[in-house]
C-alpha cells in the first residue's frame, strides 16, 4: 500500500482475521486439567496476547501476566504457566520457563519454536507459523492462548458465542481501513495520549505499542478511573501537539461515563478522538478496536514514509544482550 512498506506489513494486516480463525480452530494438544491459577509469561508483542485474554475473560481464578525474568513466588504445581514467545528466544520468558520447571508447574508453550520449544520438550507446545514480526503474530498468539485455556477446560462454553461473533465480524472491520486512514492524518506529527476505561486497558496498551513499533512514534497510555486521581491535574497544560484518543466501551459503568464526560470538558478545544469497538460481545469490541488501532499505526508509518516492520532499537538491544548470553 505504501512504498516504504518494504516487508509488506499490509498483507499481514489483511490476514489478521484469517490468522485468528486458523489459530482458534487448531488443536493445542491439551486436555482438561485441574489448576488453581494461571500465569502467562511473555514480553512485548507476545505478552499482549496474555493481557487481552485476561481482561476479556476476567476469570474467577487468579490469572497473572508476568513480564520479566521472574514468576510470582506463589507459582506451584497447581499453576498453569503459559509461556508465550513468538521467537522462542526472549531471555525473560526463558528464565520464567526455567522457574516454572523448578516450581513443578504445569507448562505449555506458544510460539514459533526456538529455545523455548526445546526447553518445553515433553510439554504441549502450540506452534505458530514462523517469519512474522512478533506483534503481527498477535492473532495467532491470542487465539492459540484462548485455545489452550479452552482445551484445558478453563474457558466456559458460554463464551463460544462471543468467540464466533468476533471471528465473523473481524473481516468487516477491514473495510473500515479508510476511516482508520482519515483518523491517522489527525494523529500525524502529534504525540498520542490514549485513555481507556476498564475492560479496554489491554487494547489501549496494544495501540500504544503499535504506535511505538509500527509508526515509530512516542505515545502514552493511561486508565480510568485512576487517571481521574492524578493525570487530570494539569492536563490543560499538555503541549498543543498532543492528540487525545479516548477509548469508549459499550460496557462502561455509569460512574466511568461521568468521569469520561468530565475529562472531555477539560479537553475542550483540543484534538480529541473517541474510538468505539464493534459488535455485541466484549471480545468483538476488544478485537475490532485492536485491529483498527493496528491499521491506524500502519497508516501513520506510511504517511511518515517509515517502514513499519523493522524495530531497529529492539534488534540492537537484543544484539548487545547476546554478547553476554543469559545463563539458563
Ligand atoms: O514486537 C516486538 O518485536 C517485541 O515487542 C517482541 O515481541 C519482544 O521483544 C519479545 O519477543 P518475542 O515476542 O519473540 O518473545
């Protein structure tokens, strides 16, 4: 679509709905298990799959997403640890795999292979296609994680309808690419501040990270109701090159809507964009917004003449780290 899109990120965006279906209908190799809690360990474009799953499910058991070298100390043989690393080489995630093994936890991996798959020999491993930027593999990583939890008996069949709706609705979202392009031009040359209500925190964070990695732009995210206790003070002094994006949810509680309205009154005269997801179910809302945000981040890269695919700073840092291999 843009000449600067040398690795064809657009094709991966077009394939987003297809990847979702492929991953959901693949088998994870898991059968129902009894666990007391779940931890998803991963970083960056891999970890976000865990955030979205957790926020969507809001499960009736402890569920933590662990970003870093160490698992929570309460992980035990009663924990299911889902290790997600697209490359299979992320040292923080490998370190968590080592700790999960030591804790005797039940383990399952999601990724394209690499060291993680070798460390998890003898445990289920959901293999997704290789050769993608990790963040573009989000549909695979997200639905593989859903598959794992479903096969493990940890997602109730009541949610099947939400899953079907989301899978059916996503291809339609692609047709909104034009609206995404229009909105992108409003964010061009701006710093985007994203504010999200409960239920869309992970979506807001994904949008921020896509602006960072695809569009190579700084961006900031904050959450309601917490931001009403700090961020709103002085918000009117925010530099004029800031564009505010408010994510809105069909499930916003009244108290949150009152806060959103107040926030908007403080932002009068500023560039404010409100984004709403599609569909009836919470999953459709979340995934349609994620897809929409991904497309916006793509257009912003294109408009700035920047190739959305390479993430030079991340690659450089990984090289620096590999000079002193992490002890496993
Ligand atoms: O988008 C990216 O490239 C990063 O955020 C990676 O996802 C992150 O560095 C972790 O790598 P991986 O997803 O391969 O575990």
